[in-house]
């Protein structure tokens, strides 16, 4: 078996930069290698966990089992508008490749950290687009049957930062590749998605809608608002945007007329930006010892240097309690805790 290490530091494999070790670290370059590792885990009764980019996780301690790390990173184009990427392709490299090929569908998701394998699990999203809009098929290893399954996107139970891989297949499926159905920019059938926030304005300033301009604008917006994990440890949005009943939103708007919100299609619910709630509660730019709240985006908790998982979680608990007290809204975490 290749690349199997013991007592392996995970420090450089989580974007929060937390100190933790794995009893074993195992990289898999093929499904055959993955099956071999999973068999080994079963025989030795070892727990396993898949860690790819580590961009959405808090490591609370040393992991007593095997960390499975994908290593296959080939992009192919089985059909003119179908792109297949293996799990370890860096997400933004896939987006850049598709934009270069003139294939539309992923450009709004530029610069999201992480690997392709995590994109269906989280149903990553930004600037009015979500991975689910283009995912045609997810390939995964079913660790109980040891079979590779090809699951159509429509059967992945995608929701806002949710999927079957966080639900009934949690702990059972290991994503090995994802296929995306994209649209040829030159076909005349592609609708650019630039309605979100200040994206339209930025794209127009670059000379009008095109895949390359949308990518450039999204990168500029993200770089202006979100901290670079290579400089400041963080895991992007720490909380999900809460969805509340329309009546509760109306009552809150009576007190806070400037509260932003996105009403659901049937008008019954409103998604409120957690960033606005946290900001309005006074936490933006807050610093306490080794942890803080990003001064340019209140949804991002940052490691100011040497933070522990407990310090991060304690700050998160304080924010949750305060927002609940001030707005009657319970925030839930978007990051995973291991
Ligand atoms: N706002 C504030 N204070 C802030 C930041 C934002 O009041 O400090 C308010 C503003 O009114 C703004 C609204 O919140 O209009 C929404 O802010 P923004 O457009 O920055 O988006 P978000 O809802 O905070 C979500 C995603 C991000 C994604 C952006 C852009 C979640 C949990 N987060 O953030 O995703 O990049 O939209 O589409 O849905 C991530 O998941 O890690 C992530 C960064």
C-alpha cells in the first residue's frame, strides 16, 4: 500500500491551522487502493474519516484511526459538455479549466477552497450558484458493499449546504469523482448568472458578461472580503444562513427595517444572512486572545495565531447565545467538527 504514514500531523491539512495528529494517514490514488485501505480499516477495527482540502473542518483532537486522503486528480471531458473530475482535483483549478474551455456553470464558484470530492457533500455555493445546479453524477465507494456507485445528481438530496452524503450516506460513502453538465458559452444557450449582490456591477465594469469576467469579478469580491487561509486560519463561513418563518421575519423587520433577507419561492420562509445578525449584534472585528471575527465579513471566525479548537468553539457558542438573545434566531454551524 502506498503512502501510509503513522502519527501524522494534520496541521497543514486544515485551513484553521489547528494542531492535531492522525494515528494513520493514507492516500489513495485509485479506487482499488481505496478499497484496500477500507478493508484494512475493517480488519483492524479502525475508524476512518475522509479529509481532502480540510477547508471546512475543526479538528478537536488527535484522530485515533485512519485519515483517508484522495490523491487522484485527473480532469476529463467524456462528452463536449460533460466534465469529469476526480476527487483530489483542487476545486478552483477545475473552475479555471472549465472557464478556459468556454464551459459555463462553475464560474460563480471561483476561488472556493477545497477539493472536488467535497463539492457534492457540502453542495458548495456562492454568488447565486450551487454545485447541485451542474452536478450530473457523483461516483462514490459504498464502504459497506465495497462497490463503486454512480448516483445521479437528482438523487443526491441536495439542499442548502446539504446532501445525502451528510444524511443517510454519512460515514458510508467516499466520493471518488464528480461529473458536471456544463453549457458551451458559444452555443448561445447560456444564461450568465450575475444577479447576486454587487456582481453585476463588477462584471459590467470589466467589460460585460463572459465566463472570464465573472470569474475575475468573483475572485476580486472574495479576495476583498474573505481572509486568505494561508495567512489567517479560517474555514470560510462558520455558520449557515438561518431560514426563519416569514411571520418571524416580518416581526424582526418591524424592529430592524434594514434587515436583509431572501424570501422562499412560496413566500413562507425567509433566509436571513447570519453575517448581518452577527454584525448587528456587535461581533464584527471582535478579538479575544487567539480567536476573532473577521473585520470584513462577520460570518468568518479567524485564528489569530495558535488558537485551539476549544477556543474557536467557545467563541462560536458565545455568538450563538448572543444572536439568539437579541434576535430569537438560533444559528447552526456550517463547519464540520471532528
Ligand atoms: N453582511 C453584513 N455584515 C457582514 C457581511 C455581510 O451585514 O459583515 C450582510 C450584508 O447585508 C450582505 C449579506 O449579509 O448583503 C450577505 O452577505 P454576503 O453576500 O457576503 O454573503 P453571506 O450570506 O454572508 C454566503 C455564503 C458564502 C458565499 C457568499 C456569497 C453561506 C453560509 N455563506 O455568505 O459562502 O461566498 O454567500 O455568495 O451561505 C462559505 O460557505 O464558506 C462561504 C464563504
